[in-house]
C-alpha cells in the first residue's frame, strides 16, 4: 500500500528519471570511482620543500575529495525521494 501511495503522487517520467540517475551515478562510483581517485595526492607537487607542506597545499587547492563529493552527490540526489516515500 505504501508503494501505491507513492506511485499515485509521482509521475512516470519522474520515477524513471530518478531511477536512471541514481543507477548511473552509483554504477560510475562503484566501478571506476575508487580507482580513479585513489591516488589523489601522489602526483601533486608543492612549490616549497617545508615538511608538511604537501598535505596543506593539497587541502588548500582541493578542500573536499572528489570521490567524497560524488558520494555526497548521490546521497543528496536520493534524499528527496526517500523523504517522499517516508512522508507518503
């Protein structure tokens, strides 16, 4: 009965679009996400030779990890649908 209530209030195009977007993004994250972003700091070059400069320079250049940003994006994309199902 819960799914019937949800289907009653959401259009077919919206349901299809949400499923396609979630599956595509989760598929990309699961297949290539960790392999692409596993060595983020390996080739990063700091312009000084001070100890501890590399992590500080990298954090200043890239405040959030790309992989974590993509995971956050999937969570934010799926949150409205989950809240709607809980509400219905």
